[in-house]
C-alpha cells in the first residue's frame, strides 16, 4: 500500500492516512475484503506512531469503509454507493472552487464562467 505522508501539511497525519486509504477504496485500488497492513507494520513503514495509524483505522471504521476483526486484522468493506457519490461530489466541488478562484483572479465574470462550463459540458 503506497501512502505518502506530508509532514509539512497542516492536515493531521492520521487524516492523511485515512484520506489515502479512502481514495484507494473509492478508486477500486483496494477492493472489498482486501486486508490493510497491520497497525504496527504500517507505522513502521511510515516511520510514525502506531497510535496515529490506529486513529486513522478507527476513523475509517467509523465511516464504514473498513472492519476490524480482533486478532485477524482490518479489512475493506464494500463502499456505500451514496458515500462514493458524495465523495465524488466533494472532489468536484474542490475543483470547481479552484476554477472559480482562478476566474476571479483573471477577471472573468460569473456569467462568463457559467457559459464556459456550458460549452465544455455540451455533448
């Protein structure tokens, strides 16, 4: 599992781990019943505290993305279709916010930006 931690980021490390795993699940890179590395293994690989990894895994379990079987490990659950759609919308919103900010910097009006989006999305 390829997780990259940005220590300079303002986002807590456990959230970076949870977000990385969530992206892998939603993209299909991790599938239902795939085992995640043990807390200790991932902590050792990332050179961070096991408590940080545990917090990330707990967060994933609260969201319903994983399930932990005591003594056996943590496994990926089937993602909820509604959650997948919500995550996709959230990602799209971020992209649209970035485009809107760029349009402001370039002096492009809201109406012109809307027209551009209409043209781009025409079939």
